[in-house]
């Protein structure tokens, strides 16, 4: 732990950009080459490191810095981001009896963000700081009218970001709903603006579903002459039905080749933060073709943690761009077929051509689905039915790759 004497005598060596002296509980003193000294508190947020500035030394003494650290830790333990909470508090104090849009937005973000994924946190904060606060931040939140908010959204549309404009509207709606709920505003001007924006039609991931075209694609992938790691991942992508991020980061400890089962931890699945922490893992039955491919790859990468390590280091998986480039090398651009699009291919064929129940397919795809009674479909059940389906799907892909024509029963309405 630091002492006042050590703080006073602390200097930065000339060969360093900065020197950091640790105290306790994440508190440290940072010394710059010019002699200035600042306090910081280091903490973890959504598994990532963050830091909070606590003032300059000696203006803020060692004892005062420790007290500020303890107060910030209390805010964090209460479920709030301490940096965002402090910004919100400063803005509220500056706004006297009126609350500005920025003050409410910071307060809303500090309250809601701990329950979001890190990706969603970044996107919401970007929406606020790039597209809303610069134009509306200083405005009394109760005085914002629909035309003013619409003009702000039109600026986003003007740069061609139609989809972003719709997402920014959702962010604004959340902030302004919070303003109404907390008494800072009388009404939410964002509620009536959706139809005023340029319509946005999301483009689905490109996917081949025609049997003959699918066979051509599978033959091209089977003949891929690139690195064995990429070739294996490429050929497993249409077979296992999982998202590219889940496939690329597959770890050997998740795979039981003898039991023909891949168990993906909840933390790696596309889920809400609570479900990532407390949800069940996703179980993927492996057809015999997948087991054979993984056994063939094991001598090459089995000594490490990842099944598909990247070329730049064994501790990082291959990138999404690596698989995309492999498809492009085979003549399939992202306008024709994507890695993610294999999920849509399987969803269509398994339902419409092979007659499997949609709920069973969606459970395998790790979609949140309901059964006939509206209850959550339990992914841990029906494992053997899903195993049968996965083997039938792998056999279907083999037949298409071989050019065999198989007449499958069509689902009737």
C-alpha cells in the first residue's frame, strides 16, 4: 500500500511514458514524465477493465482518494456504472431544477447498462454520444418536441445510415420514457416518429436453398485447398447450424467426440446478460461426419485450447473474415452465400423439404422458442430427436454433394 511520503517522492522514469504505483482495491497513482500525478480506480465491467479518474495529487490526498474509491465501489456494487453515474450526477447538479436531455440520458444509461451485453452497451452509448447528445444534450428534456427530435434523426438519415436512424430512435424513446417515468418530462415525443422515418428493410443473410445449387456449393467447399483449420471450419459450418461466432471459438474442452456432443457454455451464446450468467449451456449433437472431421483435425490443433486457432496466434480463433474469404475464393460472394446464411439454408430445408418440426429446428439453432402451450421450449430435452435430425441433415448434405437426387416428403399445410 502507498504512503503519503511515497506519493510525494514518486517520479516517472525517463524511459517510460507513465509510471503507476498501486495502492489497494484497484486504486493507483499515475505519474507522467512532466511530474503531474493523478489518481485512478481500476475496476471490471462486463468482464472488461475500466478505470475512473479520481483527481490530481496532491489536490486529492491519499486518504481522499481511498474514500472516493470506496464510494465508487459502492455505486458499482449497486449495479451502476460509476463513471456514467458520476456524469449523470454532475449534469443534474448543473441543471438546477431543470433536467437536460444529457442528464437524463446519462442517468438512464447508468441504470440500464449493467444488464446489457458489452456490444449493446457500446452501441447505445454511441447512439447517445454521436447522434443525440450533440444536438439535444443541453435542451430541457421536457421542452423537446417531435419536430426537433425528427430533425436530429434526419441528420443520421442524411449520411445514408437509414438503419442507424431507426436504432437511434429506439435509444431516444428509451431515454424519454425514463424521463416521463421519473417526472422529468410530461410526454415522450419519440412515440409517434417511427412512421416519419425512411422505411428500413433489413437484408437477410444470403443463403442458397435450391438443392442443385447447394450441391455445387458443397462440392466446392469439399475441394477447398486452403489451410486444414479453415477447411474443417468451412465444412462444419453448414452441418452444425450454429452461429459463426460460436463455431469459430469452439474449444476442445467443449467437445466430447466419444459421446458425439458439443456443449457450448451459456456465456458464449447470443443471450441476454442474465441468461449468459445463469442459463443452461447449448447442446449440439454431432453427426458422425462432424466427428470424423474433428478427429482428423485433432492431431493438428488438439494440443491447444481452440479447435480453430487463428494464423496469428493459437489463443485467438480464426476470424469471420477468414471464412468469408474462403467462400469468396470458391466463387461465392456475400451476395450469394454467407457463413451465417447456412442457418437459413438448414432452417428452410429441414422444415419445408425434410418435414422436421419447426420448434425442434429452432431449438437446434438456439432460438428462443415456445411450445404449443406457450412455455419456453426446453433445449436440454428432445436431445435424441435433435440427434436424429442432425444426422439426417448431415446425410442430406452428403447426398447433395454427391449429386444424388433424393425425393423427400414435403410438409403439407
